[in-house]
C-alpha cells in the first residue's frame, strides 16, 4: 500500500466559528449567581466588623469603605461571570464534540471521538442542588482532563457521556 498525503484547501474546511452551539441551561446561571453570593458573603462579613463596633472605638470615617469595595468588586465579578455564561456552549457533531468558553479570550476546544479514552460525570454540592454536573473527557496519553463542560443538566451530561463513548467505540 502506497502512502499518500494529499493537500487540503483550508478554505473548504468547516469553521469552528460557525458551530451551532447548544447553550448551557438557566440552572447554570443560577448556580453562578449562588456561587457569587456565597463568595461575596464570605468577604463581606469580615469587612463589616468595623460597622458593629461602638462609635467611640471606630478609627476614622472610612468604616463604610471596605464593605462598599467588597460589594462593588462582587458586583463586577458577578457581572463578568454572567457575561461569560452567555458565551459558553457545546456542540456534538458526527465525529467530535466541541466546547466554547471565555470572556476576553475565547477558546474553542474540539475533541475527536476517536481520541476519547475515558469520560466521567462529576457533581459538587452546589451542582447537586441545581441538578447540574460537569462532563470531563480524557484522551490517551494524558492524565489530565482534555475537555471539561461544566454546567450541564445532570441527565444531559450522562446522555452526552454515553453518546460520546459509544461513538468513540464505533470510530475505532
């Protein structure tokens, strides 16, 4: 059998930017908001301690500054997380699975089924509360996650895992 390696015109290849992405569920948005509120609460409590001290023991008139800074930063980071949520999405195609995320630096990861060695579905406590899960794909030759899709409905994550593993087996 003779080796051939034909040249491909790059203009005829499908473009990752033209993917029809499946958006993540609204429950993931609520999970992000809950995470932000919990984080803000953790930082807000210590910053508010000067507010509960007696007036004569307070140092200066800037006792409101730390809680206000925490609230402003919390609002900023929450807003950025919600905008990032709108740019997340995944696509299941005939021969691969793709995931796009990022706010300032957008990243699209395309993983061919024939490279998938293992897939797992994980859930943290907050994800269980919102019936969400994270789907992780591993390829041969690596011990780290090659593709991670967080914020999927738990049932959908299981279905996707099974579909990808089935297609992975069919590709071999």
